[in-house]
C-alpha cells in the first residue's frame, strides 16, 4: 500500500512543495513511483517523514536531520527515545520561561524598579509590558489584585529570587507526585496543595480555600495555565486541580 504526495501532505500536515523539496535534496525520497513518474510513499517513508518533522520541530536543520537519520546503527526506537529526551528538555525549558514571564509581569505591573543586570538575572530577556493590559483587565478590579500590588511593591530582588526558588521546588514536588501516580485526594497530594495555597498567601494575597478552588478551575479551563503546568510534567494541571479541591474538601469537613 502506498500514498500519493498529496495524501501524505494532508496526513502529515505539511505541503506538497515541502515534500518535493525533501525529495530533491535526498532527505525523503519516495520508495515507489508510478509508470507516469508520480511519487508514491510507503509505510517506511512515512516513518522517516515522522522523524524528519519531529526533528524539525526541535529546531534541527535539514542537513543535520539527514545525517542523523542516515546513521546505519540508529533504529526507530533509538530515534524516538532521542526525540523524547529532547522534547522533555524543551518542555522543562518552556516551563522556566513561562514562570519567568509571569514573574516579570508581576514585577512590572507592581512598579518594581530593577537595574538592567538585576532584571536580566531574575527574569531573562522578556518584555512584560506587552502583557499588562490583560493583567489589568482580568484582575484589576479584585481585592486580591490590590493586596498583591501593595505587598510586592516592597519586594527586593532577593525576595523575588526566594519566591522563584520556592515555586520551583513546589512544582518539582508536585510533578514527582503526579508522575508517581499518587492519588490526588491522598494525604501527600493534599499536603502539597496546601503548600501551594500557603505560598500564594505568604507572598501575594490571602488565598482561602474558596479562592484556591477558583484557581484550580482556572488551571484546567485556561489553556495557557494548563500548558504551563503540563510543561512541568504531562497531566499536572488536572492533578493539581483535583488535589486542591480534595484539600479544600478536607478542610471544610
């Protein structure tokens, strides 16, 4: 069984022109051709295309992809394991980037003045002012927002570093519990949820259990929050949301 170049383009979410280019440079040459010279792609070709597209997603140039795929000793499982490792690293990096952006937004919104060196050390090369309108629109009318503004206006760079360290440690502990499949309504997960609530209350605003429930819903309803948490480990957004609700139930019982 084989597929035409148009069928493969639709299946892979790419373009016919891209497939023609891959053929021209020898990166993906279809195994078969019709008597009229039309390209036909086999299952083996589709597997190679899958690897090409994954490596492209990871930022590899085409010549490096060709060299990787043409290594005689590397089988499909080897490629998949390598891609999994690279994607995991990329997800972890994305999580840190998102966390840094969030800290930058908070600092800029609350008028914290940092030197360029301090700003880069703490937040990286980001532009939080681009996000200010949404922050103001979504939370500007709430008492929690006002309280957070008052409190963080006094924070130093050292305070922000401590906040970031505590948040990273908590995320790591939550991710470990999620990966270990510990029940979200078990004591360990609920205690982590309580730490999460305590972190917010200690540094930003008073977060009672009802407020914590509302945050939990945001983590699964807003794709951006879900993506940020799931970048730490897949499924973490739902796991944390369930743990928060279970912890709130425990404290109201």
